[in-house]
């Protein structure tokens, strides 16, 4: 469940997210494709609770979707009627292809992939969805009748407590391979840049692998290599169900079905030639949200801009930043960055330029808490936000730049404590120096400066040329007060030249 507030400024805020495991498809594949009474009871109870929570937040619109377990059930009409009568919601049963589309939409709306084709995989209880697409559209969708619960029921229902021997595992893989022949052929026709996987199965397998390797990493940066998945599978198959519960990192709710899911992922990676997959916490649920927003006036723009731009805009608007000021500072920052590079003040590239742009746009989000020490609040908000399309290191750099956009320069000690290496520390010093100048060029928030650039003035001096359209004494004073920090960073004396008023 995802509860979202739509804000007047065309942003949205996630108010609550919950997940309850009900195992709706449990025993369905053993009972002639019928949902069991107990499984339906659990699902109805959870949906009733979710509706109550949603209404307590003042929800005016509820969208609900049912996937593989319901669409294949012979008694699905009974289940849907119970949901309607007992929880008050109309649940839409979506096709496997529609599920794949929504999975693609959910994952792709949270990663920065551009125009290159990527592969998207979601392993559910009853089906596995496959999609190929770039940031803006999909080119292939498929749904395979393979799921962790389905495969477990078919091959392990009488051996749930025992280790899984090689012969049984081989039969499971052969079955899975035959089921995915069509998708395998299609994937082979594309040049895939990256592979992303949603669902608890993929995330949990990656977490177990990280534990086995002794790797400490955030969920945002979690990856799973095929060779590491093989090690996890060997471990899981070699022990009984009881011993499997003690495997470090394993989700206790997935202990009995994790091998079924691992078979599917192992076979997919082998057949598709996947070396590494990036788990994503986004998927069908977020795809439903994105699909809903795309139909609403004012929200459709997220299809037209990059994920990074959209997520930065969302965060800024959620914190009620002054967008005109933020955009002016971002524009001036990039003008200064480019001109500084032309005259040899730095040798940073497009990646650093991008991070400066987002830091400049978000530098004042801390005002949302308090203007006093707002730079520290900005640092905290950015560092702890869900900025989509960025890895954790990039978010940390953006947060650091926002922290040091005021007079105070970064101290090496502060940057070392935040685990930045020496190269990254130097980048932060350069970028924050540029951001401080850009911020002071719109110190009054009135837009008196239209253009700014650095120019060489000999070996020891650099000139800051500023084009003004109106009086800008506050901006002039701001630059003068920041000369010392600029000169310390760039080892050149700064000369200010005002052009215009």
C-alpha cells in the first residue's frame, strides 16, 4: 500500500507505505487453480485494514490491482466480490502484459538510464514479468507463468523440510528454461545496457549474497552478480528448511519459497547472459502511481524530463523552495562552471557539472525547517531523501555542496569524517566554491544578474564578469565577502567586473 498526497504545485508526497505478506497463491497450484479460503481471509483482512488507514489520511481515490494469483483463479469472482463487500474496494485484475508494463514504469521512473535499452525483471509468487525499454518507452513486454510459489508447489511440495539435491534443482531449471524461451530469444535481439530487478525475492537474494561476501552497502547501491547468486544457491540448497532460517540476511517470510525464486533468477541470468542485476525497491506499486499521475493535469510532465530532474523538482517543491531563485542559481552555477573550465580553473567533467546543477537547485531546501542554519538543514534533507536516479555517493556530494553554499568552506576534517576520498574532497571544494559565487549573484532573490563568467587576467588573477539589469549592491557585497574563500580554493586573486547597472 502506498498513500500519496498530491500537492497544489504539481508535486506529490508519500505519506505512508506498508506491506503485508498474505500468500494469496498459497496451495492454489495444488488445488486446481482455486484460491484457498484461508488465503482469501488473510487478503480480505489486510485490504480492510489498508482501506481504514487510507481513509484516516483522508484519501479520496483508491486504486487496487490484482495479479497472477487472482487472474488465474477459478474462484476469482468470489474473491473479488468479498473484497468489494467487506473492504469496499473495486479491485482491477490486470493481465500479465499490463503487469509487465507497470513494473517497467515503476522501475524506470526511479533510475537514470537515458536512451539506452535496459532489461527489467520482476519475480512474483505466480508469474515473472519481463520488459525491455529505455527512460521514455518500452519495446518488449512479456509475462511468464513462473513464480516462486508456483515453482515451489510444483517441485518441492513434498520436500519442503529437506535440502534440495542437484537432480531436483536441475529439473526446476529445465522447466524454467523451457518456459522462458520466447523472452530469451527477444532479449538476445537487443543490446542491453543494464538489468534491474524488482520484487522481494531478488532483493533478498542480493542481501544474502552481500552478507556472505561480508559487504556493507546501502540498499540503494545493492547489486547481485551471477557468480554470487550461484554461491547463495549452493548454500540454500545444501541445508534443511530449519537450517535455512539461520542463513544470514534471509527474510523469514521467504524461507520456504526462496529456492523457487532463486531457480528463476539463476535461469534468467544464465539464459539472458546477465552478469549482474541491480535490485530495485520500486516496481508494480510505483508503476501504478506513475500511471495514475500521467493521467492527471499538471503531472504528465514527468514523461518529458529525466528521472533526476523530476525527483529534484519533487523534493524542491515538497520543501516549498523559491523555484525562480533556485533555477537562477543553477543557471549561474553552470555558466561559472563552464567558463572556469575553459580558462583552466578546473578539469571536472559532465558528471560533476550535473551534480552542481542539482545542488544549486536544492541548496535552500533547508529553509523548510528554519532559515537559521538552513544550509545544515539542506544537507540533512538531501542526504536522507529518496532522490531517484542517483546513487548514494552522488546524493552525499549534492548534500555536501548544499551544506557549504554559504560563507563557510568545507574543512578537510569534515569531509574525511563523511568518508569522502581525497579526489572527491577536491571536487567538493571546487564545486562548492562555484556554488557560493552563484548563490551570491542572486543574493537578493530578485534576479538582477542575467549572465556571469570567469575570464583570465594573467597568471595570478581571474576576472568575474557579471552582467546586471538593475542595481545589485547586495550581490556585489556578497561576492566581495566571498573573495577570500574563492582565492583559497582556486589559488588566484578574484577581480569583480560589473557590466550594466
